[in-house]
C-alpha cells in the first residue's frame, strides 16, 4: 500500500455505485465523495491486511501466548524500583 503522503500517486477514474441517501448526505455536508471513498477503501485494505496477518501468524501468536502463560515474560519490569516486577 502507498504510504508516502508527500507524493501523490497517479489517480484514475472509476465507477462506484453508492446509495442515494449517502450521496445526498455527503453533498449536504460538502464532503468530497472521491476522497471519502478512497479513505474508506484504504481503511478496508488495512483491516483486510491485518486480518490476513493475524490468520497467517495465528499459530506463532498462540505458541507465544502459551509460553508466556507457562513461563512468564522474558523480561521483568524493573523500572518500578520495588518488588512489583511485572505489570
């Protein structure tokens, strides 16, 4: 995904079908429908990638959580200066 905010990637026109009430509300609020649609699509891409990453790393996450449950964390928090040691 493109993340550099200083350079605009090339844009191309596409056709979208959007509910009429949504279009009316956007116009009433002077929203730029193209920008709003692009932001929504970007959010959907981020969410889909997050879910894909979680699915593909599920076994490693479960193994890590199991190890922490059985053995505790690798490093204890020592910055408290008392015997709390963990959060």
